[in-house]
């Protein structure tokens, strides 16, 4: 059975002609204000539906509805801030780039673009909605490239040091997942203690057999939370420095104790390992790996900064 394509579903309201006068149509409401923009309940419902389909296709148990709503809305708030930055910076995605990306998505699903469109239609989804979603994601990438990646450099000395420290196993890669319990910028000692206590509690739950992916979806503050915390495969050089001494000592399937970083407390799971066959990577490969690690580190801090500097009014639980 092929996995469903996880794209936002359009909201359709069907009213019976005989009871239309008696029915009360619920009004859309604002669930969050982000600077000068608003996120509506209908938009949140669309994204929650999308995430549910994504979780189901990945066999990740979904958390309770209210928990999922909070996680999805938190991600939407960050995206809205980034899209506002794209608009302010006059960034855009041209049709050629968008069309090429759409064809790539279709090919990754084993289809032509026409077949992909037909598949979406059968699932009650719209190709136009998919294009808009992809356009937003490409804009966000441009913002991250301009604000973070373009400011990262890798020196020859860093490459030399990496190759020397990695030795003959510099091509080892790790498949990782994480749960992040975040702390705000310049946190009080009490906030740090609260975050640490929560991380320790989650660690004990995992040791007692809790499902890591489900816990990540419901509890993690990381951008990959809605993917079960999956970080994908990372070459050794891309692993954050604070993880470097911990991950190589983990057994497959093992979860680290909480690791402190400026962003909060991390629970890192080693899913699998590959490479480490004695071959040494080239200087160019080392440079790319170090660059990506530094981008990942800076991106986490930058996301915290833009959230802290934005006006956000989360009204999800307000009546």
C-alpha cells in the first residue's frame, strides 16, 4: 500500500437544504496573531489534517488532538515570521523554479506531474494548494539561506583539525532523532530547572518503554518534532559539537541522557550507523560537512532569536 501524499486538505462545508435555516455555521476565529498577521482556525485545521496524514503514512502514533494542535500552531507561528521576513526582503520564487520543484516531488512519488495531480484529486486534494505550500517552503529556505547560511564560513584550519581528529573513520554517519526541551533566550535559573526536570521526566518515560516518535510529536520543541524528531542521516562532522562525545558511545536504539545546550535540553536517539570502514573523506567533503553542521547550529539559535523579537499572541486556548 502506497503512503498517502500529505498535503493540506481543503475545508468543505455541506449543508442540507432542508435544515440550512436551522443550522448554526461556526465562524472562523483567530488562533494566533503574529506581528501584523493572523492565523485562523481554518488554517490550523488544514495543517493538523495534513500532519495527521503524514504521521499515519510514517506509522507514527498521533498524540491527543489538543496536543497536536499546539505543536502544529507553534510551527505555523515560526513559519509566518519567516514568511514575513521573505516579504520584507522582497524575496520571491519564480515559476521555473517552482515547476522544477513540483516535478521533482512527483518523481519522488514515482509519478509524472499529471499522474501526481490525478492522485491528489482522487484524494480530495488540490495541485494548486500543493504549489502554494511548496512556494512557501522555498521562500523560507531563501530566508534561512540569506540570514544564516550565507554568513557561515569554514577555514582551512577547521578542515585540518577535523581530518586529524576523525582519522580513518571520518566517513562515518549517524541516523539520529531528538527531543528538545527548549529554554528561552536569557532564561532565569528557575526556567532552566523546569526544563531540565521535564527532560529528565521524558528520559525516564523512554527508559520505561515510551514510544520515542510519539513523545517527540507531542513534547519536542525542535523543528522536526512533527516528523517524530527524525533528523535523518548526519555525517560525523555535521553533528553538533555538544553531541560529538556522546553519540559515538550510544548503542543502536539507545537514547542519551539530557544534553544541555544554549537552546535547552536534548534527548538524542541513535537509530543506525553506517560508514566507518577506514576510508577518509576528501577535504571538500569535510568542508561541506563542517559547513552544514555550523548552519544547523546557527539555525537553531537564529530561530529562537526571531521568535523572541516577534509579537506573538497565541489565542488557541482563549475563548
